[in-house]
């Protein structure tokens, strides 16, 4: 839940700064020059967040490691369980 709180705090901080800039609560000369860019800032932010998310997912899929030894151990356990069930009278089809 702390990660959710971190993200919500960041979103609230971004929105409060963006709204302050958009509704002239902060008066700076440079803000008047870039008024159009400021109004599109949430769209850019969502786009950048999407790129970050896609990059993170792709990087983690690329670095996903196989557990070959664990797979072999699991197959041996399945074979042992199958032999045990056959010994107890279970019939596999």
C-alpha cells in the first residue's frame, strides 16, 4: 500500500502545480509564453508514463531467467508421485 501512497502523492503534487500554473496562481513571465504547452502537460505526462511502463515490462521480460534445475526437480517429483500412485493402484489413461 505504500507504493500506492507514493504514486498518489506524486499525482497530487503534479496536479496542484499544474492547476496553479494553468489558473494563474503563479505569475511569471515565462508561464505566459508557454501557456499552450502547460495546458497539454498532462497529455505529455501520460505519454511518458506509458513509455516508461512499456520499457519496464519489456526490460523485465528480457531479463527473466529460466530455472532449469528447478524444472528438472519438479519433473522428478512428478515421476516419483506417478510411481507412488501406480503402486497404490491408481490407473493412468
